[in-house]
C-alpha cells in the first residue's frame, strides 16, 4: 500500500461533479504528476487531500490513517503540505516570518513560555530562525529575508511558498502549478530544485503543472484527469503518446 | 536576573510617582491619568484580537464589566475573610493581597466568559464574533441590572478603594509586556497568520479556531483586570458605564492608534481619554465629534496614526486596513 491512498473520491459543488470517483496511489518517495486541462479538477484534488473540502464519497488515507473528517491544520501536522496556485503568502509578514510561521506545528513552547519569553522560548525562537534561514538559502532567498513577502517578484514568491511548505516538515509536498508565471530559465531551475528537495528531505511530491517540460522532466509517474475523472495513468512517455490525453488537451484548448 | 532588577526599579519609580503625583498635578489630573491607564489596558488587550488576530469583537465592555463586578463583589463579600487570612501583614500589604485576589478573580471569570462567547462564535467564519460580542455586552448589562446584591440599577456602591496610580500603571506595564511577548512568539505569528490568510494559516498547521479563541480569551482576561482596577479606583460601578458606547470607545482608541500596533493602542487610548475630557464642554456633541474624527482617520489614515510602526523593530509592516462595522 502506498503512503497516500485515495479511493473512489467524489465531490460535487451543487450540480457540478468536480472530482468523480478518483483513485490515486503514491508510493513513498514518488515524484507524481497530476495533469489535465483547465478546470479538470486538479486544485480541487489538492483541496480534498488537504482537508479544505471533504469528499462526498470515497476515502483518503495517509500512511493508513484516514484523513476524511480532519481539519486542514491537523492534516498539515500529519505531514501533508502544499503551495497554492493563486499564491497565498502572509501579506504583512516578511519572507523570513512566512517561513518561521510554518514551524508552528513543531513548536515546543507553550503559552506561558511565550508570555514570559523565558530561556526555553528564546532558544526555540533562535532555532526556528536558523531553520528558516537554512530553507531560504536552499531557495536562494536568504538575501531578501527581511523584505515583505508580497513585494518579491512573482517567481520568488512561488519559491518562497515552497520553502514555507517545507518548513512544516512534510512527508508529502503538494505543488499547485509552481512554474506558473516563471520564465523558461526559472522553470528549468525549479525542475532541478524539486528533485533536489525530494532527495534531501526524503519527500513524496505530488505536482500539478501546466508546463509540460517541467512535468515530463520531473515526474516519474503521471495521472491525467479530465472533468474530474482519470483518463490516463503511466510514465511520462506513455502519457505523451496516449491518444486520450492528446484529445483532452486539444479538445480543451 | 537582570529583568528582575528592572521590575524592582519600575516598582520603585511607580511608588515614587504614586506618593507625589497627586500633589504635583492635582486630584483631577491624577484621576484622568489613572483613567488613561485603565483605557490603555483595554485598548492594548482589544488590539490583540481585533488588530493582531484580525477578528472583530465589539463587546469589550462586557468583559470589562464582568471583571469590574467580579472583583468588587469578591472584595466586598470575601474581603473580611481574606484580610483574616493575611492579618499578619500591615494594612498596605493586606490591601495589596485583596486587590490582587480581586483582579485574579476578575481575569479568570472574564476569561471564562471569553471562552464561552468565543468557542461557538469563532468556529464559524465571518463576523459572527461581532454579533455575538455585541449581544453578550448587552446581556451582561441586563443581568447586572437585575442582580440586587451587586446594586442592580442603583449601581454598586461602597466598593473598597484599593487601586491607584501605582497599581493601574503596574498592570499597564504587565499588559504591554505580556501582549508584546505573546505577539513576538510563535503564538503571535499564528495570530497574525490568521489575520492575513486563514486558509494558508490552516494549511501551515495553525489550528485557526483554537488560536482565535486563545487570542480572544487572553484579550478578555485583560479587559477583566482593567475592570477590577477601575472599580477599586472609582469605588462605584453602574451598568451604564458598560454600554455599547464603552465598547465602541475602545475600538475608536485602537483605530486612532492603528490596528495591530501596541504603541498605537497606547497612544490611541491616551489621546482619546484626554480629548474626551477636554471636550466635556461640548456636552453631547463630543460623541459626535469622535464619530467625525473616526471617519476622517479612516479616510486619510486608514492605518491609524502610527500604523503598524513598532518601536522594537523600527520598521513598518503593511498594516491591516481599519475595519468598522
Ligand atoms: N468551491 C467551489 N464551488 C463551486 N465550484 C468549484 C469550487 N471549487 C472548484 N469548483 C469547480 O470545479 C471545477 C474544477 O476546478 P479546479 O479544481 O480549480 O480545476 P483545475 O485546478 O484543474 O484547473 C471547476 O469547474 C471549478 O469551477
Ligand atoms: Mg487549478
């Protein structure tokens, strides 16, 4: 059984079935792609996996534990972390603070320690700051640590979202169109970065991406959905040659 | 160790001021100074939930009232027993113990009230907190009006005078230090993350409901302490002091100073309290003048007079826009 098991998940919004009887299995360490035309339901799958929505039918399990009724924060603390297609950085916080916030789930200080600013709290804050800076270095953002996050260029904001997601110590990282708005060079760098991060942090990655070069370059296995339903599943080569996939993309274009 | 010494120094300075201030500035200015302190505690604490956590409470006076009446009642009905327990202390020590017992009770009962109001209303999205806190403030007032043992509509008189400049400003400092410490910790970051983006906060592992409630309870506890200090200073409480207008005044203070800034709340409370006194001649028009002031601030300086400028970091953060019903 995989680390993440989605079985026959369906979610409806009024009359619209956004995700229909979707199954998905991610082995530990996988680099898994989820693609499909606009409106296919990819972001909705992320919202189901992270507890923003709960499926009308079906089940989602992380390492054998059901996520069905859990709140997003609980799921995040169980090791599922994500970025957002429409960037959601904390607007009043600096780059560094955005990453520090994501260490929230790992904190040991209680409200008394915070009230008193005692040794335990100060040591932990210093550690959080070091951890956050280390992550920023991986993403080449250490020089902008004290800038307000939303003042960064678009590509940097996307990288910051990944750094922030990693700060939660995830087991599974969900990336929702991380290359959107990036130039070709940035996208190429991102590809290498995703692979490096997977190896270094021992992660399982689920990638939603429109940039086919990135998807084909990064993913080992790809699932294609259209109108909320799986239409193909296989290696990048198999997907590229699949007539149904070509049809869905051309039909949707 | 050093912090301990610092606090000792602060206590000595406050005691020195307590001994000399009334003589220096006269009883009227002394009284206003003390009221400024009470309002600073109210504004700084309301700012935690409204400014830092981005929720909208409009019933702070309800918790203020709970604290005021709790402390006054405890001291009135339990005072002799408590004095008996600490009879070996000199009178000033007995007074201190009595006041601290009253304030502790005020904080605890106001905190429990905050929990009872916060849990159901903060679980839901949207401005339920505003509606529920508004209702709570009125319910508390009606309850007080109908409980005869705490004075009912006559008001609660004969409250022992235990609080003064020293105690009020001691608690002003405690409030500022505690809220500052919390804001500059993992907890504070969690509060601000909720204000900035609830969905992202949840995705990063912040249990937003729990932390909203926590912020609200801490805020309510300090409002309770402010109430206790107020009652033991004025020696008389009346439900009319705790109407919606009182809640609204605290909102004006933090909007004047800038939501999400501790220094702003201090400045806002001071400016507001002093101006309200100076404008007394205007009679009923002084409230109108504040409404006008508030509107002008929202138009020309939505970030407040200070915005989110903080002494401690010396830089500006993008401040949340002022929000009023
Ligand atoms: N909260 C919602 N309410 C109503 N419809 C929604 C909601 N979320 C997504 N949808 C619909 O579900 C479909 C899939 O959307 P989405 O998952 O965002 O697609 P993708 O990410 O693949 O582009 C779209 O038709 C979208 O309008
Ligand atoms: Mg999408």
